[in-house]
C-alpha cells in the first residue's frame, strides 16, 4: 500500500500565521478576559437575538469548530462534513421519536453514529491529501445523501422527519429561549473538548503533520492513523452539532446532508479564520445571523449572497476575522 | 443479447457526458492545478443557454452547439484572468472554494430568472427518430452524441499528442517545474487552456439539453459524480479521466438495467468504485504515483 500520493505542495496550509500562536503568546490576562467576554456573550445571546437564531448559532459553532479541527489543525479540508452533521441529525431525530429518550441521550446517539460513519469514510479519504481529500469526502457525503433520499421508509425522503420531540425529564423546553440554555452546556462541553484536543500532545502532532507530513512520518508517527483519529473526533463533534440542530428545529430535512451544507461549513471557518478554532464560532454567528436577516426580509436568492461572500472572503480576506485580529495584535505587541 | 447491447450503448452515451466533463477538468487541472467546482454550473449554463437561444431567439440546436461553447469559453477566459488567476499561486483549496462560490452565484442567477422547474428542449428534427442496427435500434440523437464525443476525444488526443500546443500542455501537466526550467512559457497557455476546458463543459451542456431536464441544478449533482470519476481515473491523467468517464457510464447503465429493484445501486455505484480504487490504487487507475512527500 502506498503511503503518500500527494506532494506536500498539495497539503492545506493556513494562509496566515496561525491565530492560535498569537493567542497562545498573549499574556494570561488577555486570554482570561477573552474567555470571560465569550462566556458572557454566550449567556446573553438569546436576550439579544431571536432565541431560535441563537440556537442555530450554537449548533453551527460546533459544526465549524469540527471542520476547523481538520482544516486548521490537521491540514485536511473536508468538503463532506454534511455527512456527519446530517447523519447525526437523522439518527438523533429517529431515536428521539421512536425511543422517547431525553434529548441529550438522542443527540449522543446521533453523534456516535456520525463518528462510526466517519471511520470508514476517513479510512479511505486519508489515503489522499490536499485537494483530492476534499473531492473524496465530497463524493462520499453525496453517497450518504443519495442513500438518505432513497431510504424513504426510514428518512421519509423529501418530506423529512417531522415532530422531533424535545423531551427532557418532563421539563418544558418548547420555548426556544429555555431550550437555548438547555443545550448551552452541551455545546460548551463540545468546544472545550475541541480546545483540549488541539492543546494536547496529540494535537501538537496533528499540527506537525499539517506542517510537514514527511517529517512527522520520519519521526515515526503513524500519520494516517493520526489523521483518521482526528477525522473521527471531528465527525463526532459535527454530529453533536447536527443532533442539536435536529432537536432545535424539531424537524430534519434532506438539506442537512446536501453538499451546500458541507460547503457552508467550510466557508464559515474560512470567514472566521482557519486554524483559530474560535474564529469558526464567530463565522457561524455571522453567517447564521445574515441568512436569518435575508430570509426575514424575503430575499429569495440566498445563494447569491453566500456565494458572493465565498468569493470575496477567498479573494480578499483569507486570514478570516480571528486570524486578522490575531495577526494585528501580534504585530502591535512586537512593536511595543 | 440485444438488451445487453442496448444497455451497453446507453452506458456509453451516459459515460460520454462524464468523459467530456472529466476531460475539461483534467486539462484545466493539469495546466493550472485548479479543480474547477464551477464546471457543473458551466455545463448547466451551456444547456440553459441553448434553451434560451431557442425559446427566445429561435436559434436552432446546431447554431447553439457552436455559439454556447465559444461564449462559455470566453467567459471562462474572463473568469481565469479576473479571479482564478489571483489564487493559482496559493493552495489549490482556495480556488476550489472560489469556484464553489461561483457555482452558488451562477445557479442562483439562473434560478431567480427562470425558476427551478425543468424546461423541455426539442430534439433537432434531423436527429429525431432512430437508427436501425439490425438486432436493435437506437435513438439517432444518442448515436450522434456518442459519435460526436468520441470524435472530439480523438481530436483532443490528436492535438495533445501531435501538436506543439499539446506537447507544452502535456509537459506542463506532467512536470510543471521542469517544463519551466526548459524555458517554455507555460503562462501564456494557461488562459486559453482554461477557456478550452470550460468550452468542453458548455458543449456537454448543449448536447445534454435535448436529452436531460434543463434546470438550474442539473450541473451540481453531476459534477460531484465527475469528481469521483476523476479520482478513479487519476486527475493527472487525461486519458485516465476519459476512460473512467466511459467506464462509470457503463457500470451505471448495467446496474440500472440488471439491478433495477435497487435504484440506489446505479446512483451510488460510482462511489463504491471510488472506494475500491482508493483501497487498491490510491493515485487512481491511471494516475502516476508522485514522489512520496
């Protein structure tokens, strides 16, 4: 079996000095202040936005962070993450409808299903790197989409899964405002897990693989196995977001598996800043809010706007929001 | 027997579309290291353009078959100069994202003007009816598509193999740095080659108009299958991409005919083949192993 098919030139590299570096070098009080601000905003959010939009932002934040774990910290651009987000949404919906479990258990089942699916897809996909990895993951995600579309007895096809319950030990979570606070701990746990992964010795190896796969291999690290592990963890996190999304909407449609969903997740990360982890959260908030504004104003051609954002971000703003701010802060600190 | 030949023939016709699109993708990738996500959207524009020309200006199929590839080739060259060019020095992922964004824009532009319902496009009268091959007869239009595509592929093969332009393109595809080191100005061929690849997509679109439903989303799902096709064939190999296109068309048609109880098979077989190829020959059936990193 061949190990390396693609030259390192094909491997994904972040366009900017990693925002992570800038933050890691920031003094402790800055980091704690950022964390405090982030938590405050998270606790305040449904008071300033429609709670339903705030719920979507939380779900997409997890999704974006899961994509960035691969794109920013392993150098793999998955263009098929809708497969994990969507599979978990369906499994969560089915478990919640048929087993009547409290919603966190259903979401956990969904996320585990997503991780299980990520195992074979990841095993095959990590045989290629760079742009091929993107094409292969996109193709497998499309396969999952076709299967869900055909398997109508389970997924209800184009009608979608209706009436996903929000059961939680008899508590009334039908109001999105309270539901937001019910899922916030789960989302924060997921984000904490991503942060732990990135800052663990395992995460350092991933970054090493991203920057120089040949050297990582020469040092004796089983590169494929590391990539696969990262892929499965990422699939789990994406699944966590997708499951919560299903419960949040009380409805699962085929859209959750569509290739546009995969693409949107990637652009959310690029907009926020590749390799910055929290940039994805910002990107998710911005894109979800913008789409809500557009659909609220009755604007039909949302693809025109999201596509336009894609083009502009890729052409002019490759560092993303977090990456730009971090680079500025780094420069400012060097000067002073 | 005649049933089998019928299915085989249909498979080759279906494969012809994959081959045309994969050929364009491979030529563009070879020259620019760009995987053009918008290829499917441009194929859709080819079909839609033919439809609009006929419905609103009465321009017949044969004229559209010339006009649309030229127009889209020109559009491709403009796109290459205006935006894609700016990102070719960066990681190929950025152009993949850029062309993905372009796909969303092109689709929504057409969608907001014409809606998402499919529009009928009549088969040109010269090509209606069917051809009798003794054991079986085939719709004339499909025979035409197959013959035309094969001729086109042979033509491209001849240009690549026998002309100076072709030599430069092949050399730049296989060993870009070395070609530059020989003092060959690869840069001046980049824009025309991109335009040519897009023209092929437009041509495939016009050919598809009388056969397939013309709607704004017709290219999007197709292009993902074509991505799988080029992974199977090996994107670096022009011959491999075309061969894999026809091969996948055949397998799909046979799957549709003999496993008709499982419609999911013909939709997903291409991805299963891709998985098998990744296990067996990760570089693709005709792809060259690049030096290990």
